[in-house]
């Protein structure tokens, strides 16, 4: 069989697997007419348009992405995955051109691909899968909105601080390990350098929040809660920008603190929290430990759960969930002060 025919046969099979040939009617007049799957790499992006059935590769550079976005019409929805920041230039170009975009959760897209029984992994397959994912689920997909530059800066500072703390602890563990005497001086210097850098980041974080009226107001609001200090407040504002815009169930799920049922037949297994943003759980765990001791409301919740036979970790998780729900309530429009 000629090579062109083989390629065409593979593309037809892939389209059939992802349901590209079926016409799902748009829900409402604003529903997208076609979907652009963008598999983003460090230097290039593989693009698939489900209206034309064509796949092409563009360079991941602002100028090239701006030209690409200009070729799209306003009836499309472009989809990409989070790829460590390499997708930011694409999302910026699409936003500047006024085109709708969605940054998909990688885990959901992978599960979507597996649901079709596809075991192969190529950039073209992923681009087609993103387009199919958008066609099937577009009504429930949030459109991308560019974050505030100040909040992006705060997020970079908070995440860098997290990494430096982890590195410092690794060197402290190494210093305490047997046989570290030969490198004690060098390790001590490294730890001292980490201390200086972390302190400098703390000052930068405080200055960033103080210079931005919105962030400063939000930080003051959530610090009303006993257990939420400056470090926790900065982390919540940086890593959970959706605070104040979602309901309590959604914000708890986004923080990875919503208990999910595990029931089948007569078996109703233990409910566990899963998913969400793991860094938020680390931050809120320390805040919950403080709140369970010093915050009267949260201490009562913690002790009540222990009296019911709940494990300490379960009770602390409930306090963590309560803290993030309270923060969400305080940052809602027209919210009043809350002493909790």
C-alpha cells in the first residue's frame, strides 16, 4: 500500500476512535463550531483542527503564535495542557487575538485517551485527543482567563520559596547523617545561604502583597482567621486564585480536601480526600495544626471529631477544609468580616 494511503488510513482510524466523524450539536448559540487541539512542547506545538482534519506544527515563539492565533476565527475553542509554563505564550497569543481557550487538566486528558483504548503516544495523537476532548465536554470547560501579573509574580515567589525550603531540609538531613563531618563546613555554608535566600524571598513576598491593593486587602481579610499567618495567606493567594469565586464544595475539591465516596453494592468504604493541588494541602496542614490548638471554633470541631472516634489526621483534614472554606467566604464580593 502506498505511504500516503497508509497515512490516510491511520488518520481515518484515529478520527473514528475519537468520534471526530460524529456531529454533536452545539449547546446554545455561543457553543464553539470547531475545536483546535494544541500539543505544546518546549520549542514547537502540534496543532490539529477538527474542522479541516489537518495537523501541522508551529514554532513555540510569540511572533509565530500571534500569526497562528490571527488565522483562527471566533467560532473555535483552542485547547492545550499545562506543560510547565511552555503553554503560556500560546494562551497569551490566543487571548490577545480574542480567541477562546481552555487549559486542560493533563490527568483528565490522559484518562480520556485511555477510554478510547488508545495505547500509543505521539504529539499528533495528543493534539487530536485535545480537540475531541473539547468537542465532547466544551459546555463544562472553563475558558482561560489571563491571571493578574502581580499574582503571577507572587506565585513565582511562593513556589521558589517552597523549593528552597525543601532543598535546605535535604542539606540539613545530610548534615545530620553519619559521615557528614568531612563536609560539615560546606554544608553549613549552603544552609546559611538558603536561610538568606528564604529571608529575602519573604521580604519580596511581603512587598509584592503590600504594593498591590487587591492582594493586600485579600491578605488582611483571610488573616482574620486564627491559624492563617502571613506565610499561609501568601501561599493561598498565590496558589488558589479562585478563592471567593467558587462555592464551598468546589473550592474544597480544588484544594484537594473534599472527601470522595467509595461505595459499591453493600460496601460503603472509607471516604478519602484526593486530587486537587498538593501544595495547598501542605500549607493548610500546618495552619490546621495551629488552628486546632489556638482557634476556639476549630478546636471545638477537632475535639468533637476525635470524640466520635475519628483519627487525628481525619480531624485535622476537616479543620483544613473548614479553613479554606472560611477563606473563600471572606473573599466573596460584599463579604463582611469574620472572626473564626
